[in-house]
C-alpha cells in the first residue's frame, strides 16, 4: 500500500506541476536572467527535474521516518 501511496502522491504533484509550469518558468526566468539564453525545453527539464527530486526526497524521508522503530533514539 505504501508504494501505491507514493505513486499517487508523485502523480498528483507531477500533474499539478505540469499545470503550474508556465507560471513557474516565467518566475524562474525573471529571477535568473541567464536562463533567457537557454532553450525552453531545457528550462522545462530543469523544472521537472527539481520537482521530481524534491518529491522523491520528501517521499523517502517520510517513509523512513514512519518506518523506524518507536523505541529508537
């Protein structure tokens, strides 16, 4: 059941990220002007990579925290 929950959370966040991509990419380009010279697909890949890495780290951290024994230090 845990792996399905992680998959559903990842899918949901990825879906929301896809919908939010135009706004996020415009904000990123306005914050970091050097990204203007990059292709829009590269910027999109960077946004997707950062989002998926954040989701993965968050999911593994929550999983590790909830699966540890209760009597550990």
